[in-house]
């Protein structure tokens, strides 16, 4: 019989290049992170552009789309960018192009767009096949020095072309237009600034290289957003952000008050915080009006054209400042713009910088560009002077030169004879031979001499500038002043102290009667009046009603021993089923509502029964809390007048397996506890101890396998109603119930109990 030998797994061959998996993952992730940071997400501190923006501008320049050129389809621009320089998605490139053209996104747009490039309402731009674009005039200032050997070039992604590493920008682009981006482990957010102020800050730093933030802020006051608004940060807050490179700028929309007839007025909002969607802001204002949270406003409408104009019609005798204070707090009419001055330094490293460092990187870059440009211009002037010298020599004996050229059999022979006959070098001789004979005849010696003199003077002027650092900085400053004179406009974002207007929440709540309907399954709604029949979901019915006003707080008690308080106005309204309490608050697993009351005044409560719809307001100092297992206590600190968070507030420490069953006002000397199996226990109020905080209480009744379902308090002579699971309610005088001490089992009075309640009109009620 043959037996199979166990197969052995061959041992892996040794690999001298093997590395641990975690090391390889770390290395590859670092490579990806650096690629994202350097090649996509963060701007360069020198030209203030991200790679995709730089490539768009360069591609448009190569296509000849200057500010005075004809617009060209955006699809052609995107195709040029993707095909030659930026191997990424076409939509991402088009989105970047669109943003460069939006005057509500950039303080000084770099692209002049024709067609639908989106709106401040959040509308998307038309497809790239429908829109057209060309460079704006100010964009030319980023590119004008490009052909003058001022910046390094590198291979594009497939090494078939060259692209600039950085553009030789004449403007402090990063600060005047801002930038935002999210990389791996870091991000940036630069607000736009006013060009004139930024240039003045640059000039101040040239004058005093040791200038600090306080010195620069004498001219650079703060951000200047394209959508205007008012900056509400203090000068100290702005200075701290500029010093650390991190912080936030709070901006408010501006408004004016216009008079109307019959003593009415209107608010006209004329500017918005930066990046705020106007359409969504209007939706929020409309919602506040419809929900009656802005009762002072009768109507809102958008009358915007090229300028922002949102009109709010106010009712009579309304303070516009109070309305705006409310809107600033509850809408995006006041918003914060985060500041994170992280950019790439010239060596490619990302770093968060303060304002002086940012300006210094730009100025040092400009000094380098100006130096290289002057050297380039001097070289060109020298080359031109060299040729003019040859033209002048030729013109002195033009007949001889023409005779040499005509009598020569080949170009090489003519060049050699010209070089020998007029003492020229090869470059000069070639320049003469490249000109047509009639141009040599037409040349005027005076024009040659004049041009030679001008070129020599210009060369000497540039050499003088280049010879000293002071001269080069002077040229940088001169160009900056020239830029300021051409492009500086009026500041849009206003500065100055803002007076805060005080208001209370009740000022914006309509005071009208309402009743809150609470179902046993925890569905809540607000109605103006309670009809004869109330609609509930199948298997659900009424737990309690809370009458009051839209301004009143409403407290909901749950089985977890917690209370949740909210304004009645914030509850859903209408004739439907309402909304589940679990959607309004953060309820725990198995947590259910067991009662509710109004927090408008001490003693305003509502009972759980269908008949007791309008409970009285009575002065109540104490409340009784009872659990299903019969534990309970009294409290004098049940304050439900203030709204809670969605997590609620703890009232009672409920043991596992137990749950709060009732919270009732103490309005008499007797407590009656109702159990599900039909028993009632009557004990004196004094048997329930008074606790100051959220305690567990003491055992008030022995449930013996049943559970407490309800509780009431009252005097001996009062009558209560016992509501069974089925059948009509039973009238019972408290005096007819046998008095017991706490911990007793009580007495059987019916087959089952669903609720205990006081007759309508009696003082106090159960919950």
C-alpha cells in the first residue's frame, strides 16, 4: 500500500531588498503626502498660486489670451492645461479656472470670463463648452517678466515641454486674493486684502526690514473681502492673527434702514460675509419668518442685481438694530473666516508664517526677479548696441558694403569680406547680411546714432541700478508704486468698532396661546386649539396636554429620570402626528416619555388624561417623583424654566430595571399611588423625604410584582378618578382610601389601573 508523503511548503528565498511592511507604508504615504502638499494643495509664498492656477495662467499666456485678446472657449483652455501641464481631472481644472474669474471669490480676478461663471447664490458655472475666457489685465502683471529669464523652468509631466516653477509676479498675489487648500495633515486659508494697503505694507518693509506687525498694520488694516461686509475683530485680535499666522476674522453683512409709509421701515442688507451663499441665507431668513421666530419682519425679498440688496419689511414700531442683532446671531449674516497662513517657502517646505514673513518672501522674490530681469535687459541692450555699431560702420561706406555683398558668390564669402573690410565680428556680419539691401540703403545714420545713444544711456542706468542693493530695492519699490497707482481701488470691507445690541429671546417669539400634545409613544406637536378628537398613530393615544403660550418652555420627563426643556415655539406644529421626542433630544435606548409640564410659572402643569385638557396654574413649591418600582422623593428644586441641551438634565437616580413613572406637583397633604394591578396606596405627603438634588429616594410602596403607573396629591376631602385599562373612570374620595405608611402594599379597588387623575378644574394634576 502506497502512502502519501506530507507536502512541505518551500521556504521563501532570502531577499536582501525586503523591508518591513509598516516601513514601506510609511514611506509611500509620506511620498503621497508630500506630493499633495507641494504639487496640488498649498500656494507658493512667492507668486501666491497653487500649481493648477499657475498652469492655467501660463497656458492662457501661451495661447495668446492676453487682456486685449479675443475670448476663447474655456474647453480649449482646459484642454491645453490638461494635455500639456496638469494631468488631472478636467472638472477640477475647470473649477479652478471658474474661481479665478469670479469677482465674489477673488478680490482681483485673474481671468476675464464671458458667460455664466456661477453666482453668489451658489449657482454652478455653465459647462466649459459654453463659457469663454481670457486673462484679466492684472493677471498680466504675474506674467510680464516671464520671457526675461527671471524664473526657473522645469519639465512638464511627460518631459516634452517646459513649465515655470513659479511665475514672476509683480503683485503680492497671495495676500490680495487669498487662497485656501487642504493637504495631508495641513491646510491653508488666506483672506483677501486690499492691494493698495498690501503694497504700502511692502514699501514699509522695504524701508524698514525689521518692521513688525504693529508697524505694518499702520497701512495694512485687515482683510478686504470682495463681498464687503464689516470686520468686527478688534485691532489686537487682528494683530495676533497676523503675528501667529493663525486665527479667525469675524465679518458682518452691512445694512441700511429705509423709510416706508405709515411709520414703517425696511432693512436693506447691502453686503454679505465672504463665502456666504446668498440663496441659503435667504432660505434661512424665510424659514425664521415662517416659523414665527422673526415676528418683527412681515416680508423678505431679494432685489439684488450686480449689487447685494436683500430687503426685509418691518412691522410698525420695530427696532431695526434689534432685528439685525438677532439675524447676526441666528444666521450667516455674521460669519467667521478662518486664517491659516501656511504656504510653501522658496525651498519647497510648507510653513505657517506671520504677516512679516509672508511679505518678506514676496519681496525677496521680487528682488531676485528684478535683478535677473535687469541683467537680461542689459544683455539685450549690449547685443543691440553691438549691432548698431556695425550698422554705423557700414553706413559710413555703404557703397563698399553693397559692392562686397553683390560680388560675393556665397554667404560665407560675403561674411568674411565684410568682417575684414569693416573690422566686424561674425555676429555683426551676419546681422548685416540678414537685412535686405534696400533696408541698408534706407538706413539713416542719425537714427542709428540716436538709437545707439538711447540704448547706451538705458544700459548705463540699469547698470547703475544693478550695482547696488539699494538701487535694486529702489526699482522694486518703484514698480510696486506703479502697480498701486494702476490697480488700487476703494476698500470694500469696512473697519471700526461695532456696538453690540442687546436683546432677549422672548423679543422674537410671538405670544399666542397654544397647547402641546404628547402621546404615550413619545410623539409631540403644538396646536392652537384642541379639537374634540385628537389623531394618533395606530396603537398610540394621548399621554398629556400642556396648555400655555408659544413663549413658554415645555418640560418633558422620561423614564431615565431626566428632563428635557424646549420652547413651545420650537416644537412642530400642525394637525399631523408631530415628531418623535427622540428626534428632538438625545434619548437613550429604551428611554420613553412619562409626562410633561409647562415651565412658564411654578405650578403650571398638565395631566395625562384625555379629559383634563386645561389644568390650572397653582402655586406649587414641591414636586413628587415616583418610579415604577415605587421609589420616590419630593424636591423643591424642580426648575424647568430654562431650556436644556439635547442631552437633557438629570432629576433622579433610577436603578437598573426601574424607570421614572410620574412627576406631580404637591398640592395637598395626601399622596395616592396607583399600581397597574388595580391597587392604590394612600400615604401622608410627609412620608416622602425632601431631597435637594438628583437622589434615588426611598421605597414608598411595595409593588409586589406590579408597577406604579400614576400618582396624584390632594386633600382628604377631594375626589380622584381612577381610570382602568378598559371601561369608564371610577370616582374615589381620598378619605375612603385606607391610610397607610410608606412601604405598604395598598388596597385593591379595581381590576387594573391605567391612570389616576384629578377631575377637571381641581387644583394640581398628575403627570
